[in-house]
């Protein structure tokens, strides 16, 4: 497929982008526009190893995307000679509700559905939609493909995605487990099968995406059958600032104690997790440093983090009827041997053993970290959500 694919990930005040060669899927240029709406906004742009940083005046996503296209055309070295080279734009969309099982070309009907699901992801979907609308008007002839964080998890059975609350709440408000980080879980699952030379359709896999947000997925024969994030990305594992699983009664108790619902939401999303327990930081490197220096709370934060992940691996191994492959990805999963060791400790009864040396040296790169005797293969695979979105975009265009 000739030309270039532009991948766009719009946050509330940022646009992350990467331009790929549509044929080879190699990166041509990338960048990040931050602080949209403040003065000044900041653009970091990279082409063939040459990085530039500029302060710019950008007040919305449309102006932001316009600027990015101009920079791709004009900044030296030039990433593209003309806008005609862009054959598709792939957009990351956080919430596709239960309308989308796969990536889809955006038309008015799709936009309508995205607006409908925006109430479930008020921080994420509105900027995603703004990005799509901007790209549609700036590149009107180019297909816009939406790639959803939730799509991969649409294969979960009802038993996994329904909560045991009145069924009418599911029917009326769509309250169910949706799951997130789907693009990443899907990508590393495919990569793991490829690396080991085994057919994805015959594997029982658990993938751990451990970054600022953390989630874990049970994948049977290449399909997500359960995942730890739920109705929102708050459920499940301990995260940088999010609590993960708690007893919902804590919410009502705190409200009874005088906290407003908004304050409780803020506590659980922004003041909990590694930060809340350690009192140090949401960044696991800081927490580890403090634990090393003797902080009991920092040690506790790491222990709770690893324990919760272990618990989910156990649950999913049972749900899968056994485990063939465990994958670590995300900033922590890719870079943190200590946490990987803590999570995998004492799992030899499952046939899972880590090779200490391989674990220690596999940092920020792909590698097998299980020992020779380990029946379960344990892999570290750096995730690449932009590449995965470019792949999905291309696949979708070739198939339709
Ligand atoms: P996001 O979920 O925002 O995409 P990342 O996947 O980049 O985040 O993960 C960010 C987290 O990864 C950081 O908060 C930090 O805890 C952890 N991390 C990043 N680099 C390292 C490293 N070299 N060693 C240990 N942890 C790291």
C-alpha cells in the first residue's frame, strides 16, 4: 500500500501523532503537541532522529492538527512532500461501548455512536471526537479509521462482563464491564505468539499492561475472555494513582463522613494506588527508591501492587483452564525486573519460573524471562499502541 498513515491520539489538551510508511509500517515522523488552549502550547516534533521543540499558539484540536500537518510538510527534513501522500488517518478512541468489535471507518453514523458513548468516557471521548472531526475537515478525501481501546474486549462472555446488579441498569444505562488498553493487549498477544512461533488460536495467555494505568487480560485462542478494568478504567489492579478494586461501600461511607461524591471520585482516581499507599509518588521508580531507603509505606505499596497482580493471574489461569504464556508490557512491565520478580514469585506450582538473570537484563526490550524448566513462557514485550493502530488502520482499508 503506497503512501503514509497518520496515527492520532487526542487527549483533552494534547495531540500525540506518528506518521508511518503505509507499506512497511516504519515510523517516518512523530511528535506531541501539549498544552492546547494555554499560552503557549508546546510542540515536539521528530523526523529521522532530528528533534525540534517550538512554542506555538493553538487554542483547539482543529488548529492543533492543522499545525501538525503544516509541520509534516514544512519542517526540515520534510516528512511528506504533499498532503496527498496521507492515505489514511488512524484515531485512537477510548470508548466504543458495545457498538464496535473492530476498527471502523468513520462516517456520520459512527460519529453519532461515539457521541453517544462519550458519557461513559467524559475525559477521553470528547477530545477523540474533536480530533476525528478536525481530521475529516482538513483531509476530507482521506478515510478516517477509529481504533477502539474497548474493541478487543468485546469477545468477553456475558458471565465476565455483567455485574451482579439489577439487570435493568445494564439495559438502561449500559452498566457493564467494557475493559480498556485493548489495543495494547491485542498487540502483545499477537507478538508473543509470533515470537514463540506458536498459533495464537491455541494459546492460553495472560497479558499484564502495567503503566500509569494497569490492566490484565485473559486471552483464550486469541480472544479476550476477561479483563480487570471494568465500566471505567478504575477497576482492577493497583495503579499509579488509581485504587483498582475496592469495596464499593467505602464510597458511601466516605460520603457519610462528609466528603462530596466529586471528592471521593478524586481520591480514588488521583490520590490512591502507589501514590496513596506510599505517600511518595505515583512513579514506581520513586516508590522503589524510598522502599530501599527503609520507608515502610513505600514497601507496602509495592507489595500490594504485586499481590493484586498475582491474584488476578491466579484467577485468570483458572478461568483459562491453565496458562501457556504470561506477558509483561507497559512502562512498569517493560522496565521493572523487581516488580516482575515479585509478581512471579512462588508460582512454580503452576509451572511458572523466572530466570533471574534474563529478568534482570530484559529492560525496555523484548525477551523471554522464564527459565528453561518453566512450562509457562514469560515474555517482556514493549507495547506500541501507535504501530498497532497503524496496523489496524491498514488492515481495515485493505479488507474494505
Ligand atoms: P502510561 O500508562 O501513561 O502510558 P507508561 O506505560 O509509560 O504510562 O508507564 C509509566 C510508568 O512506568 C511510570 O510511572 C513508571 O512508574 C514506570 N516506568 C517507566 N520507566 C521505568 C523504568 N525505567 N523503570 C521502572 N519503571 C519505569
